[in-house]
C-alpha cells in the first residue's frame, strides 16, 4: 500500500468507525477515541485486556477529532470522550455541563509527538514564510491553533496574516503534497508514515509549557453523577493501561498498527505518545491561562472547575 493511500485510509475506512467491544460482564460504556497516537489509549486498554479485568464492557467508536466527541457526548451518542483543556474550558464558559475525570495524552518537550510540518520540497523555512499562507489544524478552537499562532508570533511573524482551517489528521499530508496548505500541525503516526513526503518545521507546542495534557477523558456531569463507580473503574483501568503502555511501546505499536493498517516497524521507529496516570490541575492551568491570554477563551477558567472528582 502506498503511503498516501494508507494515510487516506485512516480517515475513510468504514471498519475503523465500527464500535470495538471489549468483552466483559458489566454495563456498557460508550467511549470515543481517535487513531492519533496521543488519543489511542482506549485501543491499548481494550486489546490488552485492561477493560475486561476491570469488569467493564466498553464500546469504542472512532472519531476524527475531539470536537466531534464533544458533540457526541452532548448529543448522548457516547458516554465518554477525549478532548483538550481549551475545548472543555470553552464549554464550561458557555454553561455546558461537561467535566474531566482522568488524564490521558501528555505533551513533554523532551519527546514531542506532534510537529508543525511542511511538504518535503516546500520553500517554507521560517515563520515569516507562512504569512499570506494557510495552516491546517485538527480543530480551530484548540491547543493546535493556539500553539501554532504563538510559535509564529515568537518567531517574528504576524499570525493575523496566516489563515487557519480545520481538517482531519488523515487529510493533512495529502493537502501538503497537493499544495493546498502550506503547513499543518500533524500528530503521530501520520508524520512517520509520511517521512518521504513531509519535513518537520517546528515543535510548536513547547511555547505553552514543558509538560501539559494534550488530552483528558471527559463526560457529562450528569453521567458522572449517575455512573460514579463505572467512571472510577474506567479511570483506574486506563491509568493501569498508561503505566503499561509507557513501558511497553513495542507492544502498543503492534496494536496501533492493527487499527491504522500501518507498518509496525515504522510505528516503532517514531516518537511515541506518553500517557498520564493522574489528573493534575497544575498540568492544565498553564494551557488555560495561555488560551485566555491569546483569545482562545473569552473568560479565565480555573482548572479545578473543569474536574469532577471521582472517589478513589
């Protein structure tokens, strides 16, 4: 399979959008996930038996982005999803009753898994070169857009002269190679599978902090109040998964290869995502403060207000 065909398959295959059931003997939890490595922890939990051992019956449905999961939770199509802090901060500011209850993907400046990329033969070399051009992000109101804007500003260019538009990760590399976008903030495994087609321009996310949550698990506050025990067991099983996944990246590469249809050796060679084993407001607040400062939030948000405590 050609690289670009494989990338397109990640966003279009009907098989990937079928619910994946972890066989267990408890009430079902409808869980949203995405194939991006930072959002793929639920697949690792299902395939490695962590959900089953926790007595959970989990139906996983693949989504193209976090905003799609937020809409699905609000519309009661799923129970639990994964989103970034800014997205839930905006929901909170507009009175939407959603809350985080578990940490998920982690950004660390020592091992970034998301980069601002350009086509291999692109003339773009600096932030200034992006003025008057377009940049693709997976969600417009998100960490993605905010970090790229700030990286452009910090590197002497004007982000107001750059146009941002939203497309799935699976469509970014084809858009770069066609020349329909000048740059894109792309996450793994899409970068590694396209090494012959793209060039890394910058680790834009370091402008926020050395470490923060890329994503965290959320649900409606009503669902969490009615399903506290299930939420606690889901949280604990995912934290067990995180500890295992962080220490066994070769094994998780095989699982990611199964769902993405990408070569397992290529996945093993890429920088892999790290996963959280707690939900710490201190890894959320810098993102929220940065978002408000840069206009991605219309009001300040206290990180603790976005968390629904689940008993140990």
